[in-house]
């Protein structure tokens, strides 16, 4: 029986518009790049970029993470972006600033951070 190796590589799809979902928590920043039909093309996070522990929630780790996503988006030929942000983390401002400096045309910035209408009781204040 002759077994042949198949060379399967990811094909470059020519996409003009993309959607970036930014999920910024205090512990991590998760970025997802989708096409307009919400099919995931690429995702990355501060943890997948090599940051561990408390360093995952820093603005610097968000900067490294967005640079990785921007590099992939340029390779795919994306020219314009919709940005959807969720969460109160420290990395969200860094991500938006880096996207505005890049060569992409930003069509929309939408903040979908869930805000309680006085729902659950928050945790008690830390006494250090």
C-alpha cells in the first residue's frame, strides 16, 4: 500500500472587511478576527503570546497580542475593520490605539461591555 503525503496549506482568502472582537478582562486579553459572516479566521490572546500569570493582564501584553493579529490580517488582505469591544480590562485602550495607528480603515467601534442594572452584589473591598 502506497501512502502519499498530502501537502495541505491554508489558502489565502481575499477578504476586504473583517471584524475584530476584543475581550479584555483584568486577567487576560483575547482577540478574535472574523469575516463579515462571523466565521473565525484567527484568534490570539496574551496567554498564547507567551505571557503567564499577572503579566497577561497588562497593556504591554495587549500590544504584543494586537501586533500578532494585525500581521495576520495584513497577510489575508484585509483593508477595513469593524471593532467590537467587551470587558473593562486595561488592555482595551492599547488595542484600539494600535489599530488606529495601523493602516486599516476603521468602519465602526462598538462597546458591548455588559453593565449590571444593580444585579449581583460586588465582592468586598480588599484590605491590604
